[in-house]
């Protein structure tokens, strides 16, 4: 999986249900595991700052990404270009 943004382009190589060590965009080391659950790709980061969860799902032709840290939730919606 590649994730591109204006700051960097991190790449994560993984197998479902297996933990991997990942460096975050701000240079923190986390343990990450990705699982497939109810049609969603769920990425769980465990690090010194607590657990960070990213859920990705396709709904009505859109990619919905829900990021959760503690009680803070951010939702991003992406649409495919025509």
C-alpha cells in the first residue's frame, strides 16, 4: 500500500493479520497490524502514544477513511476521478 501526500510517500508492506514495525511520517516507531473485517481494511498502530486505528472501506463508489485516536475521529472521503 502506498500513501502519497505533500510531505512524504510512506510505503507499507504487510500480510494480513501479521504485525510489522513501521516508522510514522513524524519518525515514530509503531507496531502495525492490518486485518480485514466486515469488508473493511483495519490498520491498528500501537506505539508510545497509545493505539491509533485507521479503517478503510469502499461505499457507494467512494473510499472512506476513518482515523481514530482516543476519542478523536477524523473522516476523509475520496472519490475516483471520472
